């Protein structure tokens, strides 16, 4: 039994590793592509571009669903709509946060998402984080802070936007995980149903927000062939980014996804120095080194705790089997009453008392 549990655990770890790898590769690729749009072609309309990303993602998933590559599983429409709109709002707020704050304060905002997520999950979901996990997260945040945070310029409007961005992002990512588990839907099914609401939220508000931040009109921009090529490339990569985001959060947790996000930040900084020859200081190197240590510790302790849980579950299974085997008479005696039990169960379901058991 223990070997079977360990084999299942190993299989899940391989699936998680694949999801993490896909997320890192696609995210770093889209950052490089969008950086080219921003730096080389002065295309500064981030929110509108994100709405195009989501529209292309939905169209791609719709084609995949028509080809029977995954099953469409409708569930509570109010939950889907609220979740989709909240995701769109969080993206818009993060872009506004960057526009109304210094880069350093924006990085601090992103760092604050992890402790806020831990706090919300502890208070409302009764989730426990061991001291080992907490320590590794602190090491990670200190390292990323040293590597990325340079200037901190505070202003009232920027601080309010940062607070709203942190809260909405945390809630949206926690919902991504809890909805998949509660309604038993896959990451693809959830993304497919929520994508239209996210896209429409940003498609309507995107041009206004981008105009507010850049003082330019996205529809008046000169779309040359190279610009269109990079926009199309960015939209295609975004399909993988959006899919892997929901996949990683569903397979791991919102906190693990944020840890992965900081790994991407470190990789982008390193690649910018190696490939694009961006300015790089010993402070950046020192911060990235500390962050990598924190990520390593976090991964190690997460694997250790998951393996410990698998062993505990496998050790409990034989006891359950023995208890069933020691009561054969009860099973035989109750066999004649199976129809009565089924009728009782049906009545229980009709009265609605068993809703929590079926959820």
C-alpha cells in the first residue's frame, strides 16, 4: 500500500513539475516578447494587450473543445462570472499600480501578495503553514526585495491602488484553487468558462486605462507589420501562459504560484543581463542568490511535507480495511436492508440535507 501511495505521489510530482516548467518557459518568453513591443515599438497599451491575450485564449480553447480535446463542464454561472470579472479587475489594478507608483514600490506590492495570501488562507480557509515553509518564504522575499526594489516613493493614490491590487489578486488566485476543488473542474474547464468575462472586463476598460496612463490612444497607434507580428506572437504565447497559470494554481497552491512568479522575475533579470546586456550590480546577484536559496528551501519542505502526508494516508488504509474485515456479520445482516438504505439516501438528497456531501 505504501508503494502504491508513493507511486501516486511521484506521478503527481511529475505532473506538477511539467506544469511549473511550462509556466516558467511561457512566462519568460512573453516577457521578452512584450519587452520588445514596449522598447522597440513604443507599444505601451498593456491592459488592452492583455484583453487581446484573453480573447485569443478563449478562441483557442473553444476550438479545442469543439475538437473534443476536453469536456465542457458548466457549473454555477454566478461564481464563474464573479470570478472572471474579479480576475479582470485585479489585472487592471496591477497595471494602474505600476502607472501611479515607482518601480520599487510596485515590486514591493508584488512581494506583499505572498504574505497576504498566507494570511487570508490561514484566517478563512484554516490552512496551516509550517515554520519551515514560513522561514523559506521570508528568505525568498528578502532575496527578491534586495534584487528588485530600488526606490520607494509613496503617494496616497498609488498606495490605495496597491492595496486594492494586492487584495483582489490574492482573492482571485485563492478562488482559482478553491473553485477547481469545490466544483471538481479542471484548470482548462475553469479557464474556458471564465475567459470571456475576464476578456470583456479588460476589453471595455483597457483603452481607457491605457489612455489614462500613457496619454495615447490605442486605436490611433500606427500598426506596422513588425508590430502586428509581435502582437500575434504575444497572443499565441499567452494561451500557454494563461493555461499554465490555472494549471499550476490548481495542482499546487496560490502561494506556490507566487513563489514561481518570483523565480520568473529572477530569470528575467538574469536573461536581461546575459542576452540584452542590461545593467547588473552585485546587489542584484546577491539578491537573486538569496532568492534561489529561499525557493530551494520552499520546494524541499513542500516535497517533504507532501511525502509525509502520503505515508500517513497509506498507513491509515490497512486499518480501515481490517475494520471492514472484522465486521462481516454486520455487512450480511444489513444486506437485506440495502433498498431501505437507498430510499433513505434518496429522501435525504431530496430534502437538501446532503448538499455538502455532494459538493
